[in-house]
């Protein structure tokens, strides 16, 4: 006879699936570029990211600036979209190690 999964076991399976989907979506470069181009590029030209007095000096700072500006614009992005856009900016402009991030280093920082 096959054991019946418990509610806790089912909830754990759902959570594991959500984590995998969330991690995969956080690495979605096309979505990140779309979000940035739709909501940010109007005010943030390339010069913003390489100017002498830039506010971003590390991964945590980049995440904070993306969180800050999406809140100012009332975009109501979830954490996945914030990380996604931060990774897009990091790949394109900053090349910072993704350390100290709430979700840890990305796959590229871990060595693929």
C-alpha cells in the first residue's frame, strides 16, 4: 500500500516548486530588460550608472537603489523583479560580485 502524503509534505512540495520557479524567474534577463526599459530608462540613461558620484558601490547598494526607485515610482514590484532588474543592471553596468544579497549569489557568481 502506498503512503498518503500529509498536508505538511504537500505544502513542502509546493514551497520547493515555488522556490525553483522564483529562482528561475529572478534570472530571466529578458524580463529584467523589459522592466528596466519600460519603467526606468526614461530617466536613467547610461550616464547615471557610470557617473563619478554614483550611489551604487556594491550588490546590496544596487538592490537598495532598485527597491528605492521602484517604490518612488509606485511600481509595486515583488522581490523577484527587484533582483531581476538589479542583475540586469549589474551585468550591463556594474559587474559587482553579488555578495551579501538576501537571496545569495547568482548562478553566474557561483561559477555556473
